[in-house]
C-alpha cells in the first residue's frame, strides 16, 4: 500500500523537476530535485504505479555529495512526470 504523496512543484532548467514528496512513514521533502536517467532496475512508477523496465527513461531523486535522500530508490516514468507537470 502506498503511504506517500508526490506533487510537482516546478519544472526547472536542464530537465530537472522540483517535487514535494510526503511520506509520514519515511520522509518529507518540500522541494526535492529529481533528475532524468535510465532505470537501473525494474520497478514501479511512484506517480502512476505502472511497471518500469530496466533502461526506461525515468526520474530519480538527485543525490548530492554526502546527502542521500531516504527515497533514493524511488522512480517516476519520465512520460508520467511530464504529463503531471502540464496539468493545471
């Protein structure tokens, strides 16, 4: 069962997105930066619940230096994030 909510805050330059990630059981990030990459393994899209295959275009939380986000293994299909960012 999904315990988190994800909201697109802003589309940023360089194909980055700022997302709000709220999970009362794990972590809360108000403006977490997500970056595009290829899925390193199979998984589930955090927005749609769709299956993700290894190598699919996805977004993941950006890791910076020693800061490793608690939701670092989360994946969002690129097409789903782009679709969500264009909704009004």
